[in-house]
C-alpha cells in the first residue's frame, strides 16, 4: 500500500475502505467503483491513473457525496476519523469545500460565465466562514496572490470569458483553497491545458501543498504527470485498484501488465507529431456485467486460465508496492501462477497494439518517460 | 393525413405495450415514452376517424337546424347523449362536425405551410447570400405581427368561410415553417456529403430533392404537430370572434362563443368544446414532443 | 397563444453573442444596440406598408360607410374627397405615415372622434393587462420551475410537468371562460366582465382585471415553467460550474437560484420577448370576453365595422409593440450577459 516512513510518522487524514459505487439508473446496475482501499496523509500526493471510464472520477466524487441520486455508495470514508459515507446532504455541505475541495477538468466549464470571478471566490469563502463582503474580497485577493494570478485587484472584477485557460484554472484552484481544505482533489485538473500551462499549474499545486500541508489526490490518465508530481500512484481498472505503489517503486518495478501497457502508451519524444498513438487494444469490460476473474484478462497478453477463473487479490509485494495479478511482469508470480513466462510481452510487442483510435480509449500523453528521466 | 401518420408508423409498429410492467428502469422509461406516443397518436387517429367518418357511420342528428323546443336538454337525454345547445342542436353532432372543420383547417393550413413555407425556406437556405437575406426580411415582416392580429385582419379582408379561414391562417404557418426549413437546410448544407455532391456537379434541384428535403423532414414533422395545435387554437379564436367558420355551422370556437352567451343558465355547454380543444391540443403537443425525442435519440 | 410555435421557431440558445456585432469601433454593447435599432426601423416601415396594403384590400367602401347607407352618389363622392380617398394609394400612404409621426392618426369613421384620442383612452387598459400578465407569467413560472428542478424526476417534478402540460393545452379564450365559470358564476368572487379604472378604485380595478390577466398569464406561465425546468435540469446534469458550486458546499437552492437560473435567464428572456407578440395579440380576444375597453377591443370593433383609420393605427401599434419588445429583449440580453457586455478577451 505504498506505506513508507513519512506515512508511519504521519497518521492518515483520509482512510478509504472497501468503497463501492453502483449506479442503478435505467434499471441496469453499473458497478463503477468496486472496493477501493487507501489512506492519505497530510502533505502527500496520491495519483490515481487509468483509462477513462475506469472509475477514477466516481471514486473521488463519492468521497464528498458529489454523485447523482442514482449512485449508491457503500464502504467507509473516514476523514480525521469522521465517517463520511451515509452523511446527510446537509452534513455533506459542510464537508464540501471546507474539508475536501475539488478542482475539475475543464476550466472553461468550471466557472459560472454569468458571475465575475471575484464573487465566485467570495461565495466559496463566505459559505464556510461568514464574513462581510469587504473582508471576503480582501481574502479573495490574497487567494489570487497565492495562486499567482497577476494583478488580482483587477482580475477579480472580470468574467471567466475574459481570462485564459490557465488563469481560469488558477481561479478554480483559488476557489478550492478558499476554506483551507485538508484534502484537495484535482480531477484531471490540467488535461484541458497546453503543456506549458499544465506544468505551471502542477508546480503551483506542489508549491501550495508544501506551504499549506494539504493532502492531494490527483487524477490523471497521464502517467508522466503522476511520475513527476505524486508520492504514491494508484492504478485503477474497471473500478478496481490493480496496482498501488510508491511512485519510485512503481516505475522501477512495474508488476501489473495493465500498468505496463499504460506506460507503453506514452509517446516517446521521437514520435512523429500526430502519428498514431500506441494504445491498448480492446475495450474495458462492461461495468454492468463484470466478468469473473481478472477484469483485464480479455486484453491481457499474459492471461491464462487462472486469470479468467479467479480474480487476483491485491497482494502486497512489500511495504511500498501492491498489485493484483497472477502473472506479474516483474516475474514474481503469485502462488496460483502456472505459466508465468509463457508470454514474454511488453508494450512494444503487443500488450499495446498499434491500432486505430476509433475503437479504443484514446490515451493522450503529453510528456514522455525519457523526458522525465532528464528532469 | 399522411403528414401526421407517416412518422408514427415505425413507432406504432415497433412497440406493443406489455401486459405487465417491465422489470427494469430502461424498459420502464422507454415504455412510458412509448405509452405517451401511443396514447397521443391513438387519440389523434381516433379524433380524425371520429370527425371524418363519424358523420357517415354514426346515427347523428344534423348539427344545424334544431328546434328551439329541444333547447338546452341536459346530457343523457334520449337521443342526445351530450344534450342539446340553446338552439336545440345535438351537442355531440356539433362537436363532431365542428371537429371536422377544425381538423380540416389544421391539416390544410399545415400542408400549405409545409409545401409553400418548406420550399421557400429550403430554397432561401440553399441559395444563401442576398436572395436569402431578401426572403428572410419579407418573412420577418409577417412574423413581426402578433399572429392573431394579422389573422383577424386577413380573415376580415377575405370574409368568413372555411377556405378563407384556411388562407388567413397560412399567413402564420408559412413564415414559421419557412424559418425552420431554412435553418435545417443550412445545417444540412454544411454537411460534408452535401459539399461532395455539389463538387461532383449535381444539379441544384437534384441536391435539393435528394439530399436536403429528406433531411429537413424530421424537424418539420415535429413542428407540424405543434403547428396543428396552434392552428386549431387560432381557428377556435377566430371562430369565437365570428371571423372564422360562419355560424350556424359548428366549429369548436363558435360553440364556445355560443356557450358563453348562455353561461349562467347552461354552464356545461362551455365544457364540451373546451374539453374537445384540450384533448386535441394536448394530443398534438404530446405527439410532437414524442417525435422530437425520437428524432433526438436516434 | 402561439407561444409554442414561437419557441419552436427560435431556440433561445441559438442567439449567439457576438455574431451580429459589426466591425466598427466603439463598445461592443453600443454597437450592438445601434445595429438592432437600425434594423428595427425598416422593419417598422415594412410593417406599416403591409398594414396599409391589407386595408386597401378590405371589402366595402369606407366613404359610403361614412356617408351613410342612404347618401346619394354625389354625397359619397364629397365624403370621399374630404377623407382624401380620391387620391392615389402611394400618396395616401405617405400622408398617413407622416401624419402618424406627427401624432395625427386620422378620424374614426364610426365615432367621428380622432383616433389618437381613442387610443389615449384605450391604451392604458391594454398596457395594464399586458404588463400585469407579463409579470405574473414570469413570477408564477419561476418558483414552479425551481421547485420542479429541485428533485428532477421526483414526484413534485412529475406533477408539475403533467399539470403544466395540461394547462398549456387550454387556449386562453377557453381559460377565460373556465375562470369566469368558476370564480364569477359559481363562487361569485370576482366580476365576470367590465373594467374599473384605477382612478375610481384601486381595489376594484385589480378585481376587475384579475380574471383577464390570469387567462392571459396562465398558459404563458406554464410555457415558461416548462422551458425553465428543462434548462435548469440540463445544467444540473452536466454543467461544470454547477459541479464547482456543489463542491464549494453550496446548497441546492443557492445552486438553482444563483448559478443555474442566472444562466437560464438569458434563454428565458429571449422566450419572453418572442411571446410578447402572442401576449399582445391575446388581448384582442380577452378584452372582448371580459368587455375591457382596451386597444384589442377597439381594433376588433374597427375590423368588424370597417373603421379603417382605427384598424390601421391599432394593427400598426400592435406590431410595433411586438417589435419593440424584441428589440428591448435583445438589448437587455446584451446588457445582462457579461460575454456580450465586455466582448471576448
Ligand atoms: N451518472 C452516472 N450514471 C451511470 N453511470 C455512470 C455515471 N457516472 C459515471 N458512470 C459510469 O462509471 C464509470 C466510471 O466513470 P468515471 O469515474 O467518470 O471514469 P474516469 O473518471 O475514470 O474516466 C463509467 O464507465 C461510467 O459509465
Ligand atoms: S491476472 Fe492475468 S489477466 Fe489479469 S493482468 Fe495478470 S496476467 Fe493479465
Ligand atoms: Mg474522469
């Protein structure tokens, strides 16, 4: 579970146990999240990665009750020992923004186009900390300075459409920080931005985290981003955790074929621009009809009969690394493994097949592992 | 009635209401939608059959020329299931004959609107540029009038009669249909396959009839359902004011008017044409919504 | 009455900001307002011309009407000359137009009184009806739509939607009679017909306009409520800023009112503007039913008695009101929407 020294010293602020989310809209039961377990301490960053549709957003939204009424959440989420699952809407309102805050993907859509940004920040401030408008405005300007928005005094009167994408996302972050939350969730907060802005925003988040000691959950389908900025990485597939490790351990010692495939899907710097991306062949499973066994089996080049018959448990390899796979890439098979070496596959050979993007999840990665190695 | 029944066919054929409630929600919400389509479509068909065939197959009294001796019989009187009005005419017969007038006006106005407005709009959208601007400006002038005001003046210019009522009401339907046809046409025009056809040198009429007309029909069909409702209501208003179907010939509008004259004595006489208008308008509105949903989800 | 059609014709969202901005310098707002006003002028002229042409086609001979049925040919000719009807049509149109601009609207051939004077008497009645119905329709629609959107798919939502769909299907003249039947004939709470001027008694004035205003406002309110409920629901489902607001810890009412409704208000504004025409047109029939001495009734009497001067002015004013309402809405839209007010970055 990626436990390490600092985690042992620092009691977790957020403890998630067996978190499950089922959507029962339209009569079908969509099992979007199937048993998440993790802990998060102050000042730490956990990255959740996975193809889209793997339940990353639903998993974090359920922490603060931000799901439509059709979602049923079970399990346990404890924030400083307080159970959040099953809280009333009213009780959740005092958690949202104050204890846990969230930044969403698209800064163009996250701000109300009809209100100036100042009042949107001030609303967030005053919701949890009633104060005069004047005082709130002073605080809002402070927040804008914190997120390094130039000339905050004039920006505060502007409307979202007058700002660039990066500036908007800074505003969204300012809103999230308005009540000094203990946990900050960034759901693909930089996906919609260009690479330069993306780096700036990530640096800003790291800086803020260091200054305020916030615990951060960053969601991304960009492994590169996770490698650069997270302490721990949790890989999700079909609503399940398939690999969870300290960042260094994960990248030096990938175990799960799916993670390996995700890594292979990162374009190299040498890739010709706009050439086809390597993506993982096949589809994620139907969440309303999950197969028995390993959910990745239909797409996994290492799959054997065991894989389809029995679901691999999330086993702990060591303190820093857990994974769920019968035939891990690292060559340390779980007990049930039979034919670990039958297929020696890596991303280049076939776990990732080059294929048209029309049928596959399009994982677009902005930076490469090579580039990261240099930094 | 080709206009109303054509788009319904796949819908009606595809779904047969299950005897028991379906278990799951998808089916339930879909089922409920189909139910609404069925009910509204069925009501419309029933209304049309009743009003157009009823006078021939049902043993109805004549709608006019009743005897004052039979004036204002209560509902349930022998031979007069819904009673009689102040002039001694059978209410049921007047409702059915009046419905025939209302539906005739509705269908004719919408057909004319569809043909004339649809062509004007499609051609305008197809030509674009100055001709388009010119055509739209002319339509803007018609649309600028509150429709009832324009229709009242036209009806008076033409004189009260069934055909004139139809002509007057097309002043409302033609520009409305033209606008929709135009915007749909412009949407179709930007499609790649259409540009391909233009590049391939297909003549304009071929492009218009092969590509554009079939593509704007769904939009127009949805509007026609709402158009039926609106035209029937406006015809009612016109006849209510004495400028539409001339009394003593029945129409729902002038039945409401006659009922108003004797409201304190026979209040129930208002209810029958009111109910007929309500059911008709509601059915067409619901049917229009169903068709729109069906087109959108496809 | 044509509310459904009008909404169909122009989806409010299709009014995209900026597209009609010219390339001239100046504040985008000012440019927009100037452009809209400049577009309205030729439209008004065209409308007045169409009215004139329509009246030319009216049956009957206004001169004979004026002179009376038993006047001799010579007398009729004299009247014709005195009314200026012997001159060619284009000249008469120009004369009317300039007269109208000066406030000289001609003389009613039936009552012999100046049309301007008649209008001055009648216009306040119609404006009161239209104004109150307008306010009421929006004021009724708001809470109903918010209540329904609070729990999409809930029992309140469904009831409101079914109820509003049904009321929407009742034409306003039928609604008027049903209201009379219930509140005047059966309950005897309110007068069935007649208008009491404010100067006589405010209470009686309000009592006298209650039923006509309700008859005009209820179908419109249902229409607005349904539009608003749909738009609010759409935002609750998918808008990013709603997510942000929820993540801030805002409650459902705050979200609906402060965030979702603010965004819906532009669409609603457009819809309301498009419906002013229908509302004004509705007064023709409602005033007739409730015997309200307004412009609608004046016009209807004019049409029936072939009082051309009256019809010409009334019809033109009705159309002008609708045009100005739309113009006003366009400008309001621009003033309220920061995306237009400040242009894009
Ligand atoms: N409101 C909803 N109703 C039904 N299913 C949903 C809903 N929201 C998300 N899901 C399902 O949950 C799964 C996970 O979605 P999500 O967490 O958004 O994926 P990710 O964030 O990893 O891209 C998806 O397969 C989606 O179909
Ligand atoms: S358990 Fe089997 S199918 Fe699943 S990832 Fe491991 S090898 Fe592949
Ligand atoms: Mg997501």
